[in-house]
């Protein structure tokens, strides 16, 4: 049994009357010790949500509950949060040690204890040797670590990170991902992590909240989000996806994890199989097939869907095909195992195991 | 001019550049000539203010401490300029903070209100002050001078502070709040240190402007609390020796030293740019 650390209850922010809300009746529960990613495209309300939790912004409606206590009206400096800003926001006139000690001073921790805690925090982010530097004498990655140490040294109620990796170069970003994650695990700090980068979210998070237009489209584990997206938006936003409409016919069995296996009819192309939630028979739904889950054979073969290769891209490790099946241009990705590279215009047959195609529970949205 | 004859086109450009330089040099000369003449006269042994000098001496400088009027004026000016500067810093920094960091209604109107004394002739302000303070019996006091000088120096402090605020990152203040600092602590520990160059620049300018101001001081406190500029005016009315030129040199050096020291310490130029 794990405890719920943070509850957002119909949390809403409307910047101006008449404007669509930036965050719209958000419900979410975060378990103690979890790292939750708020993931979504720019402008979907991630930062707004984070700032309301921090107390830097008042919600228009809704409640924020931490450890069972409603903190919606608690002023920011009494919330005990730890936050890392996108710009790091280190105090330029203080050295690294003073930056990290600031929160401890505010809590009136004894001087000697402060020194010890600051040293531990800087050791944790591997910056013990730079304690007397000023922020402008540090690289982006080092500033980032100072910001992290400053937020964690106070043992915050929640650790809030707003796109902490977006100002780092690609290589450093990878390293910091692992590092932030391992520090977060060690300290056990319940963390909200804002990002627009799906790889980052999949890699780091225990749970992902996919946001779109101020709403949470789906809240779940990275595997859930990737394998069992509830909406077309989520399927499309996370990873590469083939999405096409199909008529869901009768259930034909049960999958290995208890899902229903359906026969599906893709208009003008043919029939195949896919899994999905129970009760979708007879409906029009969007079907998701990931490019690397499609098997492909050259030529017209029985028992699959046959189409024409429109494009081939060879990247060394992988071979990508675009295969035309009626109205659908199916993206396929295979390892380059057998060495043959098919030509454009050739016929090819695709098929997939029922478990590799997923019928989205969301009804087809009117175009 | 040892090189072979330059191309005609290039020659014309050089001619233009030369003319430009001459004009700039003449303009500077025009602006600085009075200063130069004052400096020369300060060291001149002529009995009366006149040019050119017949010889050179330091006696005008040696006489300065004996001029009771100057010394008293200096004291009044130092007291009023310091008081005006301190008060205007408190008001100006608060106003700038409110204008930049908070959603105050009528922001644009307020901002032009704070900067407006720059546009009103000082003599109008002086006249207004006399008309208001006179009936209240408040003329010829330190307070009357300070009040007038607060009015004319406020725009400088608001300006320089606003500039510092505009270039500073508000997320530092937010970071401090999240870390547990209340509004006052955020200001003292984070905002103020970050905008310090602008505040100091504003303070220095306010002090110099107040110290130098003659019109308001003349109107509101000529008989009771004459400031140094007022004493200088009086002096040249009744005497015509070079002591006043020596005093001017001292004041020029004093202002220059203040500006240079602050520039060295804070980068005044950067905060004004
Ligand atoms: N201070 C503000 N005033 C008005 N609208 C804002 C403000 N901040 C953000 N918004 C709007 O709210 C929406 C969500 O913004 P934000 O939370 O910053 O998105 P994200 O962090 O996901 O990119 C955007 O449409 C943005 O334009
Ligand atoms: Mg954002």
C-alpha cells in the first residue's frame, strides 16, 4: 500500500474571463515517492499546473491537497516545496554554497548543521569542489545541479521541475536524465516533472500525465501510455504511430493479458485482428499499430494485407518502408537483418499479431 | 602623406570624415570652454574675475575655508542633499518595484507621473512650492528644500531602478519565495542585491542634482537656509574675486571623484546604458 502524496482536485486556471482555461478541471493523484511527468506540447498548461502546485499562482477553481491537507490557500513560502526553474534562477550575487544554504537559512537551521547539509547536497550532485564559485562561473549542467541541490537540501514536500533539461545540449541531457532519476530515487522525493519531450518522460517517469489543451488526456505508467493509449492524441504524441479507422467486428478471442481480440475491417483494404477493451463490437474506432510491430514480406502473399511500396529509407540499423494500402500509407520499420533492400513500386504484404494492433477506446472524433 | 596620391573617391571620404571630426571637436570646445575658463581663473592672481590671468596663485583656494557663507552653504547643501537622496531612494525604489513587479491599475499613467518632473520647468515647481509652503510657514527650512529636491530627483531614481528591474530575472525572486522567504526577505536578500547598480546610480544622480540645484533652493529658503549654490549666487552679486571660481573647481573635482568611484565600483555606465 502506498500513500497518496498529492491530489489535484478539479484544478482550474483561467487567465482571463472569456479565454479558454489554460488548465481545465485537472484531477490527478500522485503516490509518495513517484516521479510524475506532465507531458504535452507547448502551451498545454504544464507550467501553469506546476506553478499552482508551487503556490506561485492562484487557481481559479479546484483544490490542491498534500498529505491529506488542503494547501490551496497556503502562501508559497509556507508550502515547503522545492522547485527547479527552466532558467535555474540561481541567485547571481551568491556563491554556490550560499545558494544552496538559502532555504536552510529561511528555516533557521543552525549554522553548523547548514554547513553539513550544504556539503552533503553538493556532494550528491558532485559539485563539492565548486562551493565557492558564483553561478556565472558555472556551465549550464553545473548550474542545473546547483539548482537541484538547492531544491533538495530542504527536504521538500514535493520536488517540482519545469523543463529542467531543455537548456542543456543533447549529450548532457541524457546524462542528467539518469542522474536526476537516481537522485530522486535515493532521496525518495515525490516529484512533478514538466517536459514536452516524450523520450524524457518515458525514460524517467513512474507515471505520465499526457496533457492537451489544459486537459489530461491520459494518466498512467509509461508502458500504459505507449501500449494502451486511450486517445488518438496520446497515440500520436508518444512514439511513432500508424493510426487508421476501422470497423470493429465481432470479438474472436481473448489476448494474453485478458484483452478482447477483435476482427477489424479496414474499409477498402481488408480485414485483420486487433486487441482492445471489451464491448467495442460494432463500433467505428481508430486502430494503432506501431511501425516496428508490423511484419512485412515482399510480393502478394495470402493471409495479409497487400500494398505497394512507396518509399524505402535505409538508415543502417533500420529499414523504413512506406506502404500504400488504399487510403492508408502505412509506416513500417524493420531491422536490416537479411540484407535485401526492396525497390519502390514493388508489392509487399503486411501483417501483425493481434496483440500488436490496438483499438483505441476513444470514439472516432468528428473531423 | 608619403603614400602615393589616393583615389579621388577615397579622398572625398577622408575629407568628410575630417570635417566631421573638426565639428565634433569644436562642439566639445564650445561646451567645455566655460569650464576651462573657470579653471584658469581659479588659479589666476587677478584681483577681480577677469581673463586672461596676469599671474597664477593658490590663494583663492586657501581663502575658501574662511568664507563663512560658503561653509554654511556647504553644510546646508550636504544635509539637504543627503536627506533628499535617502528619502527619494526609498520612495523611488518602492515605486519602481510596484510599477515593474505588480499589477497596479493605471500603470502607464503612474509611470508618466513619476517621470513628469523632468518635463516641468524647475521654476514652475519652485513657484508652486512657495505658494503652498509660504502660507503654512514652512519656507526657509531644511524640510522645504528637501521636499522640493525630492520632487525633481524622483524621476532619476525611478528610471535607473526600473532599468535594473527590467533586465533582472523574476524567477530568482520566485525561487526565493518557494524556498521559504517572505516578501520582505525576498526584497532584502534577492531583489535589492540584484538591482543594486541601478539603485546606486539613481542615488548618485539624485545627490548630484540636489546638491547642484539653485532655483528651488533660492525660492523656498533663500533667507533662512541658503544652500551652497544660493551662496555662490549671492557671492557673485556682491563680490567679483576669483574665490567663486576656486569653489567651482572644488565642486567639479568632487562630482568627478564621486562619479569615477561609483563607476569603478558599480559600473555606472552599464546601468545607465
Ligand atoms: N501569464 C499568462 N497570462 C495569460 N495567458 C497565459 C499566461 N501564462 C500562460 N498563458 C497561456 O496559458 C496556456 C498554458 O501555458 P503554459 O502553462 O505556460 O503551457 P506549457 O508550460 O505547457 O507550455 C498557454 O496558452 C499560454 O499562452
Ligand atoms: Mg512551460
